[in-house]
């Protein structure tokens, strides 16, 4: 059964990402169509991770597209 736009509910989880250049990025990812945060990295063929409400260095509240090939590690926020 196909999901319609009318029934779509975003579900955001906070994560921290470290990139290959040493940057640390804090933000949220939408896992509404996934079961876990890790599914974004393992089950998806998308080349980029889309993060919202990002804070890193001098940026706050922005949307960022992070290339998965440049991610060293990612950590979901514990509840």
C-alpha cells in the first residue's frame, strides 16, 4: 500500500555526526519511513543524509545535506 501525502507524519530524531574533515554536526533527521536512525545509513541507497535544525561551527537552525561518504561516525541522542 502506497503512503499518501495526507497521511505522512515526520518523526525527527536528534543525532550527532562527525565528518572526515573533523567537523561535528548536531541536528535532526527524519526517520518517519524507517524503523531506526541506523536505517538511514544502512538501508537507504541515498548518497546524502538530510539534517534539519543543524548547529555546527557558526551555523544554527539550518538544513544541511551531508554526503554519507564523508561521515566518520554518527550517534543518535539517547533518551
